[in-house]
């Protein structure tokens, strides 16, 4: 039996199912579960590992509801850039260039950097959409200690969609039985990896995005969800190109296309939905479909959700995802609150109490879990500790508001997943930080060197001589 006792200034716990901050608090952990939360020092933890954090803020481990493990390869490549005639999207020229130039071995080095960054930033659960190397992903998640959901790439596509001219997209589908090959593989992966590594690894059904999935495939995904009882994760209402394609092919808007083919409901997480119209938003609410909101990746393209507050007022369960670099959920919470205020032209929009809930409890709800995203007795010991005595965090009248308005992932000192300490006092235990950074640097430089029109696609901001 292993025990940990955390003594800290503040703990974000729960009272009557509502989040509340406990001052001068203790959190006890036994094996993989939280076994004590309170103001009094508990007995029975005399031999426990003590994490004494006089200015620490203990929060539920953050749930990154949507990310891509290869995102760091786009760092410094796709900001300030995009395909003008495609509403600024980077999907069909920029990301296609990166994907085509990346080997499995290089991806692995970059994915390790992503996991390192997550551990350093207090993320304890991560949900990867459209995973190209799911077997490797299960292996890496197993090694690094994070709790991870893997959505293997599943679609009816024949190759990557791409744009030959920066204006049109070529999307080719496989026919007949071939259309279901990736879905069959998705099912094999569920059988092989779901529930492995002490149940830290889960596998979802992962149809990529509406234009990539023919109706026959989506209907089969819905059938299989009943067989496997796993969530369905998918991109939706993400780009103008997607909207036009679905309208032209099927005569309706994206969310209605998904509705018609069964891909809505409490077991479905749709990433983005920023292009959804009011009718589609109402449909999301009526069907209790979850949304993964990833504000930064849209803001850098000049786009934003209208608005996070509006979505939650409609009754939609919204969690937060990073989807890009840096994998910093604290930054995402700040951008989400800021953009909701801009969208509504109202300072009361998407306050701190909503954002912290989105990044913890709502993420857990989207995954149909009540044992993560919260600090209460009986829950999984998935916890982050933030140092609130740093130049950007003092003074601390309101720790939740200060965390969201001023914090960064660098303020996180400790990360615990399933009762195991992955980072203690800023020392990462499950990943060799220096080695991973160096390997990722070499891997990405090699990938970029293979893109012939690199500097044309993405001119340097300031020339390097
Ligand atoms: Zn995505």
C-alpha cells in the first residue's frame, strides 16, 4: 500500500457537488485513490510521502479533452500563416505537409515532448483525436504515466485530403468494404488496449471529421459504440471548407449530418463546433452532445466560439482542450474566458468559476466519469499542485481567479496520476526532460528539412542570417 499526504494552502474540493476552495488543507492518497480531504491533519498517514506546499493550490488534474500529440512540429511554422482562400485554415496545406514528412520514429520523439509538457503543466488526462500511431501511443502513455484516451484515425478516406492550388480540396473516399478497414482496426485496438495499464489507457471510436466519413461508416460507428461502450470523438463544424463540402454533398449543415447518422449524444465529444449555427447549437444541447473547446488554435486564425457562455447557457457540456502548442490548459482557460467576453461584449461572460469547471468536471462528464476531474474521497488520485507564491501569482485573494487570469503551466510544481507522482517539486520522474527536448528538436528539424516549399508556405517572421 502506498500513501501520499499533501499539506497545502488551498485545495479545490467539492461540497454538495459544487466546487469549493478549502483553506489550510490536507489531501490524503492511498494507492490510486483520494482517501482524505479536510482541514485537520489525518491519522494513518504517518509513513506517507509528505508533499508540504505552504503556498500550494491543490487542484483536480486538468483534463485536456482534445489534443494532437504531434502539435509541437507546427510550432513556429503555422502561426501568422494559413490558406487565405480557405478562410485561413491550415489543415489542407500546412498540416498535410507536416504529416507527409513525418516518420513514425520522429512522431514518437515529438509525442514524448507533448507528454512531458502535459505533466509539467498539471494535465493528468488527455484525449487524442485522430491518432495516427495508436499502438505506439498506448506504449508511450503507459511509460509516461498519464491517463490517456486514444481515438485511432478512422475514416473512409483514400489518402490525406489535400489542396493542389490553395483553393480547392481533394477528398477521395474508399469504396465498398474498403471503406470500413480503418474502423475494423479501431475495433481491434479497443479490444487490445482499452482498460490496460491499470485502466489508465482507454480507446474511443474516432471518426476523423464529417468530410472524411461517409454516412455508411458513421452509422456503423454508432452501432459499434453499443457493442464496445466507449465514447465517440470527432471534429465537427471546424472549418468553412468542411461546411461547404457537407452542404454540397448532403444538402445540410455538419451537425445535422452527424445527427442523421447517429453521431450525437452524451457519449459523443465533438471538437470545436465554432462554425455551428444557432439551430445546430440547439441540436447539440437537445442531444446532450459534449463539446471540446480549444480556443487558442482558432484565435491565432482570427476565429472564436460565439460564445462559450452562450453554449453553456444553452445547456451544452463544454470541456477544454489544447489542440495545439503549448499544451497549456491554464492558458487555454484564460483565452477561453477572454474570447467569450469579446464575443458577448460583456465582462460577465465565462467567469473563472465556469472555466475551472470546464477544465475539470465538464471534461470528466464528457468522458462519462465521476471519478476524475474532482478532489473528493473515493475519486482517482489525479491531482496537480500550483505554486501560488510566484511573481505572477501573488497576492492570492481568490486562487481560482488568479490561476486563470495570471497563472501559467510553469507554476505547476507537482503532478499525480492514479496515485503515482509523475512530477515532484518540478522534477519530472517518468520522463527524461533534457533527452526528450533534444530528441524532439532534432526530429522536427528533420521533418521541416523534407518540406520543399517550407519557407514559401511559412516565411520567417524576421530573417535569420
Ligand atoms: Zn483536432
